[in-house]
C-alpha cells in the first residue's frame, strides 16, 4: 500500500486518532512516535483536512486580517508623509 492508498482509506475516526497521536507524541498503547511516524501522521492529517474540511478548520490556519491596498480611492489625503527615522 502506498501513501495515496492510505489517504484514500482514512476515515474521520482514523484522522482523529492520528491527530491525537501527533498532539501527545505517542500511540494509544503508550509507545512514542518516531520522528518519521510523526511526520507521516501530520502529512496524512493535513491531506485529509484539505480534502474534507473547510479552510478555517485546517491545522495551522490563521485567519487573514483585513488589508487596504495602496492607491485605493478611500485613503485620506490630509496626512503628510512621515520621514523615515534611520537608527
């Protein structure tokens, strides 16, 4: 079985078990995850999340902050530019 076959067989229950194993650093039987096991579990988790969950529920998701772009018509022309202070 290759990695893609394993990903296709992941269920929500298996995903939750992998996630808990990564969070705790050990399997349910108490054995520690090796670095390679942790890496593979995280890859499987992230791949499953991208396929099955909305972006805001993905591991590592950071909500974007609103941003106003330079050159838009809604900027205020009353402010003078401030000089740079070099330290």
